[in-house]
C-alpha cells in the first residue's frame, strides 16, 4: 500500500497569478484612458504579485526537500 504524501496546496500561486493578470489588464486599460491613479494602483498590484508567486513556490519546494531529507533520515535509523 502506498504511503500518502502530505497535501500541499499552493493557493498563493494561483492567487498571485490572478493578481498579476488583473494588474496587467488594469495597466493596459489605464494607459488607454490616461488615468494616473488607476495606473499606479495596477502597477503596484503587478509589482506585489510577481514576488509573491516566486516566494510561495520557493517555500513549497523547500518543504518538499525537507520531507525528502526526513524520509531518508527515518530509513537510515
């Protein structure tokens, strides 16, 4: 019987991708309509969403590596 892996749900990744997409659409729309405040808000959303994707993926990959190390240590003991 297979051992079940821990469930990792990287909901931060889809959330950040949606934020970036909304920000990019906002940038395009605000450039067309020449709205400065909306443009700044959309740029802020893009600039916050992009690092959020990377950080979330780094955390999940680090947790996966730690799980592998723990499994190797349990086998060796």
